[in-house]
C-alpha cells in the first residue's frame, strides 16, 4: 500500500470510497476499524490538499476579478 502522499487524486479518492464502504459494512475488529479510519483520514487529507492545489492553480490562471462559469461536460 502506497503512502497517501504518493497517490494521485483519483487513486486516493477510489481508496477512500472503498475504505468507507468497508467501515460501513461492519464486522471488523476494533483494531482493523481504527486502522481503516486512520487510513481514511490520511486519504481525505490527501484529496483535500490536491483539490486545494488545483483551485489555487485555477485562481492563478484566471484574471483577477473575472468569473469563469463552470459548465459540466464542456
């Protein structure tokens, strides 16, 4: 298992989804649940950091004060 800091956004998000699914399914020992919870926290932090970096890059590329409308699928 790669450290969370080495994962791409897509990798971290997919693993986070799987981690949540496993925790919600239950049937885990306390130790396994805690380990998964800790991993999930690290994955969530990685996703947040990568999203923050992307937002900063977009803001730097957008002329100040100009609003760029978001059009999904465009």
